């Protein structure tokens, strides 16, 4: 595994752990405000968590994706002469 | 009648799609079960998403938001966005590569090979099938409740036999509606196999996402009654009681331990099968990225609709107010004309059926591959006979689920959580099998037995799901911490698996070389 890929995986692991910690938003527990006048704060905050998850997973496909797995498998399967 | 006509039309369209996809069927069991590994990124996204978004996500989340308030999204939707994609990333890609290399069709084939245990299927098969039954029950139950609720007042008394008419209020009886949905899904699964299921899932996921947004718009406009959407949204939300906007009544430890529930995705047998259908590892990229965002698109409107149902802008009849499963169909029916209600109902049924189909197909595949072919002997049955046996087993399981659905209903949300908790407790097993060389056969057996026995014990303690507030409480330093049962089951399984693996004979070098090959330095 290249150093760049290792580094990418560490960054993604760190970001996912951070997101998991941020998910436990004790500070919003009794907040009854409405964002934009119609979305409860507790709902809006967790919508942002969902959105952030998509962004982090997009980063994962760019800097931490195991491209080698696909190459190895396809090479092996074609050596065996077709679908396993 | 218009509502019924539209639902009927949708079902006919779905059957036509199943029949059309069957024309592409290659006649082999591999094509029937895995669509010959031909599913690209978009269809993989839609089929994975459609499969994980069940009646639980629509009917269950709306009902739960009605009871528990806005915090329900954080309980499961945002955590699922993180955990589901994590499972696709760390498990899905790796299992796909092993499936492609060694020709696995089911989870049990993989575990049998990885653990060098011919009998692992005997213990794993009943556990996996037993836990999928509550999951199937959610779909079958919710489809009956939904169709009954949106067709109320369509039929006069005496249209159906007396025993069917009890509590039907002039709608299609729940038992009849559930039966029809089971038959429809069975037909297109039988004709189309995995290819038909993937196509139907893609079509149905598009339908329920588009119609979900339309439902939200129409309900908001009708309920708020203002000229613009923004003004209507503000008016509807301003009427929500402050108690429902916060999580004051929710326990913080319970909220935190809900995080274990989405790990179930790692062990769902039907998702495992979908992972194997992928054309390439890159096909996973789109599902990994889009899944959290798609969850948000589906769950947010449902949560808001559930919250609005608690306001004085709408009056719920007592039977509806007592039954959280009926909140969404009631809101759809009450706030729309018959044409819109019909279309929106088709959208909800699409979500329900797009999960049932994968589960039905997977059950058949597991039974034939893991039990009949494996223990009966390869070559004993022809391809045609294998498919026939798969279909017979699916019918038997659906019949059992259908009979269960006729008994006292449970809250869709509660039942879903129990089902997911069981699978989530097996997550340590699949994770260890891929990333821990020291996992042994005995460790795996101990994990499955611990998971099954702790699940059965705690489910019984909860009155088989009737106690919706059931938690496992820990007293530490004078404080009581209430936690979701899944946490206890998860750690028990993991600890037993690790201890037993450490004291029992290691896997052979041949197995380790096969599953953990040394990589040459890049």
C-alpha cells in the first residue's frame, strides 16, 4: 500500500470518528428553535451531519479508495479465464 | 375507487417490468441470483438504497416522530448515513473482491470457506433466516395498514366476508392488501430473479423518492394553507409543541447507543447478495457517497410530517392517534385528492416492495445454495430444479410471515429495531473474518450462539417487542444508564468471539494465505 493511500485512510478514519463524536450533540438537547422558521434545530443539525457524511465519503473515494483491489481481482479472474 | 385504480395500475406496471427483465434472463442460477455480476454504479446505488429504505424509513419514521419528536432523525438516519457507507466501504468492496475471486453467492459460502467449517451453515442459516422474519413482517404489515387506510370508505359493509371486515372501515381489509402485495412481489421476483429485482428496485426507488418530495410539498401546502411553500412550512412548524422539537424526553445514553443499530447493514444477507452483483469495485463509489444524502431526502420530509400530525392544524380520529403506523397514510389520504393519494400510495408501496423483493430472493438463494445444494450434493439437481426449490422455500417463508402479520400488530419502528439489532450484533463476526487473522472456527460458532441466545433472551424480556421502551440498564456510581439492547448483544458477541478465538487452534496457513495474501511493496 502506498504512503499516500495510507495517509488518505488515516485522514478519512479521523474524519469519520470526528463525525461520530459530533453526532452526540448534547448541547442541542433542549433547543426548541426553528431554523429558517420551519426546521427544528435538532433535525437541522443532524441533516448537516448527513451532508457532511456524504462529503467525507466523497473524499474517501478520492484519497482512500482501494483501486488495487479491483486491478488484482480482474487480473486474477481473467487469468483463470472468465468469471469465477 | 380512483385510489384503488391507481394502486392497481402501478402494480400492473411493476409486473410488466418483472416480465420484461425475465426476457434477459440467461437461464442459469448464477444469473438468477447475482445477475451475472453485471450491475453498474447507478443501479447498485438504487438497489442498495431501495433495499435499505423500507416501510421502516417511511411509515416507521413518520409514526415515531409523531410519538417521540424531532430527535428521531438523529437516532437512526444521520447515524445510518455514516455507518451504512462505512460498511459498504470497509466490508462491501472486500467481500465483492472475494466473491468475484472464489465464486461465492451467499454469506454462508464465504464463512464456510474462511472458517474451514462445513457445518457453519447449519448454525448460521436458521439465525439469519429467523432474524429476517421480523424485517419481512414490517413490510407485509405496513403494506396492509397503508392500503387499508387510504381506501377507507371505498366499500360498503358486506362487500367482504364478515371476518375480514372487522375494523376495515370500508377500506380494503389489511389481510387482503398484505396478501396481494406478497403475491405481486413473489411474481416479479420469480420471473426476473436478481436482474428483475435490481430493475424493479431502481424503478421503485426513483418512484418513491420523487413522489416523497411531491407528498411533502402537497401536505405542507394543504396543512399550512398559505400562498407560498415557505409561508406554509413556517405556519405548520410554528404549531408544533416545543416538547416535540427537543429531545428532553429522550435519554442521552440511549441516543448514543442507537449508533450500534445501523451496523446491521454489514450482516444483512440480502445486502451481501447485492454487493456481489456489482460489475466492479468502482461501482461502490456512487452508493458510498450518495447514500447519506439520499437518506436525508427520504427521512426529513417523513419526520416533519410526523411532527405536523401532532399539531392542532389537523384532527386525528382516536384509532389513528393510537396507531403510529397509520399516521403517514392518514396524512396522505386526508390532505390530498384521490388522484394524488393514489400516486403517493404507489410511492410508499414502492418503498415497501423494493425491500421485500431482495429479501425474498435472498432467502431462496440461501436455502438452495447453503442447504440443498451444499448438503444434498452438487450436480444432484438441475439448474431448473434448483430455481424451483428456491421458489418453494420463498413461498413457505412468506406464508409464515403472512400468518404472523395477522396477529396483534407491533409498532413498525420497534420491530425494525429488534431485527436490525440482531444483525448488528453479528457485525464483529464479519469484520473479524476480513481483518483479523486470529478468528477461528470455534470463535465464530461461539459468536453466532452468543448473538442468537442474547437476542432471544432480550426480545423475550421486552415482551416480544410489546414493551417499546425496553432498555438494558447499567448502574454505575449511583447513576443508572439506560442503553439499547443492541449494545449489550454486540459486546457480548465480540468478547466471546475474541476469547474463544484466542484459546482455540488457529486457521491453517493455507486459509490465511488465501484470505490475507501478502502484498508486494508498491
